[in-house]
């Protein structure tokens, strides 16, 4: 039968406090990544490459940037008779009177949409993670086990496990996976190293029933409520072991690190090899001319997208479209988002710079050039940093800062609003 | 409603452009790649789009496949929508055996049904093989203000070059009073850019008047100048006919110089990045730890580990460690392997320069290509699509290596200056 049987739902509503100014105006899933894309492109590209093309995106927080990015879905070939991307924002109705109260509530509020598609398996994913996975392999395991729920798990160091949903599982299928015996969301003292990737495949009837009974509760999260409930009630919940790269970018430091994983001789994140796709219509990056390097340009170990002009020095950095690095400027260990002008003799070391900003002459941000910066310095969007200013390492500058609020020196770790 | 600019646009994209040698072996001149991600016709199409014009016919004839796939539905230039459209107009067989387009005016005449359907008051006719930026809306305003039957875009060129153009002599009001097509002895330095605004009714009558008038420059314009109102519209910006290898190479190099006056980005030139069926969302260009890239254009999807100087790289070009690319133009997905050298050369798509080979060898730029001395004479070497240059090969200056050539076709390690390796057409 031609009609596809899998419905994928991407949880893309969340803002992450630790990502601070980067999620001031956009959900985490819409944070730029990889020199031209957004974080959610990983989930969408995985879906496309897995041949799953019925997709719904649950979005709540500041969704404009995300909606704009998804466009028609054509970028991921999700447009056609049985191929689509639908964005499902919160709504009011005779029954619904509230925002999404949690990930499970978001899916519950859209059950009519889900049931309409008569899926045989429902794949629920987070739009916030950086990884490549063939979901078909997970679906296969799910069917082989005739499971009610199959979740993807990754082995993490025990000392980090408290940050994740953690599952204890038996050795039923060795390297491939096993039955889940216990599940704890962010446990204080974790007993297992197997962390949930927030990739969950449900048997539809089980999901519907679980979501309905969850409505009586006061918490509505898949990790905290739905999965533990199903494990406790003895449903067939399986863990699918995943061993590839996984970028869990909850903090600015982690976000910066996963960007650095794009660099090097053999990058841990291989955009081309992973079949990474993004929407080139977003911000019109389709029409940007190739990178223009000037006669004094020095570029090493960096990713630079079309539309950039480099006359200065760029090392170990990622430049999104339309970044201008003028003569004498040095950008190192940094991630510079769309549309930034870095003027003459400006120095940046370990900086994440959000969109639409300019940096005056001789501005110095982060550690001294060439030295090792320990902390990431973050600059929010729409800032015009006046010439000569010194922003020391680990500082955070809020978006849209007024001209009069700039001090001569922003101290280490200072938050400038 | 004056906001509606309803002039009809016809782009002549049928020319062979044979002086571009093997670059036009399998594509029409307007479809030849330019400045990394563009094709020559993008400049005309973008000018049309940025002038607010919305109805376009593209007249094709010679090897149109590459051009047609590039145009697609016209989304790239915003030509899709209720009141917009781009139509490909290939030659059609009619009541005579030979219905190929015989000239510019003939091509337009054979699409008179396309013209007849249009409510336009003016028809803008341009060539699809020039690199320039121009506001056609301003030209249309000028045409109306002069009450002209025809307005011709013209610019000043050195007198030594006037023999390649239609040349016009104007009066104080810019009315053209005399015309010479490709004059041997220059009397003026005012050259036609092949851009014409015709009053719609005037064009229809002119095309019908004399069916042997097959060329605008040779027939329609001289008749109009002698009998009607033909005006020159002066143009002062960057404009190049990239119809020769030399001019093509120079215009590409101009993009690298900030003061040259050409800037696809500033001109808002749009292109269809998805031609060839390869979705063009390639990863950002990757610069390795030892990369040295100066004065160059580097497109997305390229991986540079070696040295690139003064060169234009299309998407997906790989330059390995120790390799040097200098003063060259590399089309999409070329690979320059370890320690190979590419100097003063143009490499068509997917050329592989194997480890240690040299393309553009030696210091003697003076020996012109023996087969095509008028195409290659300044030192530029041409490598055709998908050719593989074997590891120790050295290819001299002004050479041509045909598409799909591989090691088997190399008789010796050295291909001397001005020599060619051609595969006969089957």
C-alpha cells in the first residue's frame, strides 16, 4: 500500500534557559547551526533520509523563526500527496483553553490530527538534538519486538546521567537493545548509563490511552510521566541502543563544543555525509554569492558559507552567510551567525555572536588573540558594539542593547542588559 | 495603474557562442557557469526581475537542455505566480522544412503568436549572454519620454573594439541618425548592447513589413533609423560580452577585485541553485588547517586543504593538500588532488586533476592553440567536462583537453603549448 504508515511528531516548542540570549527570540530548535542551517534540520534530515515524510511539528515558544524556516517543507522533500510538514501551534477551542502544558499535553491536544492520519506507528522526536539516525532501523526493532514503545538510548558517563532520562534494561538483544525494566527522569543518583535521546516510537493505541489517562495528572511530560507510567504498568517498552554522535546542547558551552565538532580533519559531525539539508529560502541564503576572500585573508580550519567576505584572519571558526571580516580583524574559535560585520582590527576569541550585529574597529571580545579562552562569550542579536570596547571572556550581552548602555569594558562573566 | 510594468520581455538565448570552445560543447552560451554559482543568463534574468518586469519569453535553439533545466519554472527569479511567467520558446516546425531561427528578428517573428497574446505596450528584447546590471524600468521610462518607436541600449567602447558591435551615430537629443553593423572603420565609439525596447505595435509592423529582415542590427534597426524614431539609451556601468575565452576569464577575475564594478551580490543576481538535480544545500566551504586562500571566490560544498590564489571555485570543488590553484576557474565538483597544480586554466565540471599533475605548465604563453588560435592565445588552457588528467601529466599553455578524456588518450606525459587532445564526435 502506498499510504505511509509512520507519523512523526517533532517536539520543537521549548526554550532552554541555559542557552540564554540565543533563545531569546527563537525556540531552541531554530537556533542556527552548522554554518547555514538550524538545529531542527538534523531531525528533519534524518526523517527525510529515513523516508518518513509525514511530519508534524509541535511549536509553542516564539515560533515565527521556526515557521519561517520550515516553509512549505519542500527543502526536505516533504511536499506531495502523502508527504507534508504541518506546524501545530497551541490553540483555543471549546475544550482547549490553555497553552501546551508539556510535551505529552501538546500531543494530546492534537490527537484528532494524529488519529486522522491512522498511523501504525508514531515516532516522537525532539527537534533540539544534533545526531544522525536511521529511524527505520529503530522502527524495525520496534516491530520485531512487537513493542508498545521503543525508545532510543545512548550510553553516557555515569556522572552525566543525572541530566537525562535514564533507563535500566535487560540484555535481551545485546548490542541492539533490550526490554526496559525501569525509567527515571533526571534521577539524582542514576543507576544506569543508558540515557534517552528523546526518540520514541509508540504503538498508537497505547499512546492514545496513555495520553488520555495522563490528563488526570498535573504533569504532562513524556520523560517524567508517560514513559515511567508505561514501564510501571508492564507495557512492552524496549530500548534501542544508539552509538553514534549525539549533540545535547543544553548550555552555551555545549552548544559551542558541538559547533567545534564540525571542524578538524575528520569532523565528528559530517554534514555532507549525514545528508544534512536545510531550507535555503530562509533568509534568502540561496542567492548569496560564493565566499570572497581578499588578498590579505588567512583562513584555517573553518567553515564559511556563501555570502561571506573575508579580508582578515579566521581560525577554528564557523561563519554563517553574510559575515564580513575586515582587514586586521581576527576571529578564532568562534561561531558567527548570519549578517554580522566585524570591522578592522577587531578581535574575537571563543565568541558566539547572534545575527544582525556589527562590531566596531578595535573591539576585543573574549581572551587575548592566540591564547586559550576558557569561557564562551555570547553576544545577543541586533547589537552595534561601539569601537574600542573590550568585552572580557564569559560575558553575556543581551540583544538590542541601547547605544548609551555600553561601558568601555564589560567584565569577565558580566551580564550586560 | 502605473505600478504595473507590463512590458513583455524576450531574451535571446539561442546563440552557439562557438568562440567559447569546449565550454559550449554541450550547453548554450547563456548556460555557461559564471562566478562560481551563477550562469551567464542569470544576469539578464535578474535584471528583468529587479526591474519589476514579470513576463518573459526565452528563445532557445542551440543545445537548450542545460538552459531549460536551469530556468525550471522560474521560481529562482520570482517568475511564478498569477501575473508572472517565464516561457521557453524553442523553434517549432511550421509549414516550411527549415524552421530554425535564422537570426534575432527571425526568432522573434516566429514567436509572433506569443507576442500576439500579450497586452504589453512595449517589448524589451535582450541577449542572454552579457554580464551587466541595468534597470530596464528606467530605460522604459526613457523610451516613453522620448516617444520613441525603438530605443537601443548603447555604451561607449574603445574605438578599436567597435568592429564587434552595431555602432550608432546620435544627434543632440540622442536620436540615432546613422547606423553601421560591425563597421570595419569606426566613425563613432557608441556601441549597441543588443538591448532594445520596441513599441509593441511598431515591432509587429516591422516584423511583418519584410520577412527577409532576419536580424535586428542588420535589417530592422537600419530601416527604423532611416524612417522612424529610434533613440539611444546611454549606459555607463559594467557591461561585458563574455563571448570569448579571454573575455570570459577576465570577467570572472573582475569579480575578485573589489574595484572592478561587478558584484553579483550587490546586483542581487539570483540563480537556480538546484539545476542538475542536485539540491544545492551543500555544507559551508571547509578550509583546512593548511589552507591558503586569497583573492578568490569559494562556493559552498568546497573543501580546501591546499593553496588557492586569484581563482573562482564553483560548488563542491576539492583542493587537496599541497595542491595549488592559481588564476583559474573551476566548475562544480572538480577535484585537484595532492600536489597537483592548476595554473591559468578553466576546468569544466567534474574534472579530476590526479596527484602531482600540472595543468598550465611552463612560462611560454605565446604559442596560440594550433586548432583554435583565435580562441586561446594568451596562455589559458581549457579542460573539458569530466576529463581525468593522469598523475604525472604536464599540460602546457593554450591547450585544449576534451571532455571525458582519460589517461588512455595521453600519448606522452607532456602536452606541449598550443596542443589539444580532442575526441572526435561520433
